[in-house]
C-alpha cells in the first residue's frame, strides 16, 4: 500500500468529527482507539477489577514519548501540567538568576519565574531570543511553537547561544509535539502536554530532564517517585527513583490508558508524514487568505495560522460548524492529521462571505 493511502486509511478509521475542526492548538480530537481504551479503563474501576493494566499504560506512554522526543526513557518524568513542571525548574534557580523569555509566550512556560520574585526575568521578541542570551543568563525558557500565532523558535540558534554563554534551555513543545519533529535531547529541560497535537486526553504533561537531573529537587513528588513505589506509601520517601521518574506526580491513570493508544497512532503515522500533511494544509490556507486580501502573522513552516483582525468572526464560524480560536483578536486556525483540503476550502469560503 502506498504511504499516502496508509495515512489516509488510518486517519479515516480513527476520526469522525461532526464539525470542521481546526482547533488542535486548543485541544486535539481523540482517536476511536483512545475512546475505546478510556471506556475499558472506566469499566475496570466500575467493576472493581485490578488496575494493573493501567499502571502498565503509564510506562508504555513514557517510553513512547521518549522515542518521539529523541531521548532515553530515563530522562522522562510524568506530571499534570507544564505549569507544574515550570514551577519545579523555577524553584531550582538561585536568587538573582537571570531567566530569558519571549514576549507574550504562553503563561505556563514563564509565570513561575515571575512568581519567585527574586529572579531577573528578561523578556525579548521571539525573533531576538537567541541573540539576547548573554553572560550571566542562567536559563532560557521558550515555546518551540507559539500558542498565539504558531511562530517557530529557532532552537538550533538558541542552543548554540546558550552553550556559548553557559545557559540552560527549557523548551515547551506543547504546540509542536506530534507534528513538528522534536530534538528534546538537545535541550536541558523540555515539556509538553498530552491533549493537543499528541491527541490524548487532558490530565498529564511530560517533562524531560538532564541525565544528572539538572539540579532539580522533586518538590512535588509523592510515593510514585520512589525507586520502589509500593514500598514507599507511608512516611517520607527514603529512596527516590534513580531516573527522571523521581519527578513524577501521581498518575492520572485513565489519561494514560487513552494516551497510550493516541501515541501508538502518532508513531504508526510517523511525525514526518504528519508534519508534511499539516504544513501543506496551513500553506493552502495562507495562499487562500492572500486571495481574500488578508495577511496572517508570518510563521513559515508552521501548522498554526493566525490572522489579525478576524478573531471577531470566531463565534460566527462556530455557528457554521467550523471550530477555530480567537486569540488576542486574531483568528487562529490549527491544521492536524484529521484535516483535509476540503476543510481549508470551507473555512476560506465562509471567510469570503
């Protein structure tokens, strides 16, 4: 079977949207296999059967994300949100440390540094973040793809600048993981939620840490972070896991049951194929916008397209069965594997009215 046929047939078997859904940057659609797994997980609880399969799902998800991120599984921790992961990283910095961030980046990747109150948080335009690393910069925190408009950070340039000046890097891949090839291994810290481009349920977020843990303290850890979790349910943890699992939070078991199948689908399709599909649709939309006299925020190579001034039409589009977002007055359309050229053309048709 030809690769395109395989891609299309897999997608058709898994997704049956009732709308023209162009809002993956908010949350992705669940594949049918994930919905089935969630139902089966709920039945385990409802019927009082052992939950052993759900704990197995947790470790399968950890390994799958490690493969997608290009890191050893020993570097992957599991938590509840990017904001919580950022908090642990922020807590590890000494008073007075400089943290470099991008203007208007997503709150979860930067707010904890401001909450500290004793850090020097410096903010610059995304396009200048690599050139703005300087001697004394302790950490650079940035999203791989901007939530508001899809602009992609120049991560190779940022990593080179960080190495030159001895800074660490923290990259949030929440708007990239699943469609944009990741090289999280080249970052000191990386994070991503499960419910957007990775097509999973809400409730968990991955964290990648250095092999030496990068000076982090497992502040939020409980019994699951122990080397022998079931022997560590009472009293303080005597021995933390020898891997990044020491930073795990108590696992949202149902989430991992569904996420396991979602990650399986992403791996079956291949991120390279998903990337080509998504970006082609985004480029089709950009070309159509030009014919309508609209100019999106420049974000070449991104699956997210943000159009200034059109955000006010979000409610109208939703009534027409087209789901997009209104972000700061911009219409944000996000194209993923279950979208088609017909979806793009339908959005353009309604916008042209």
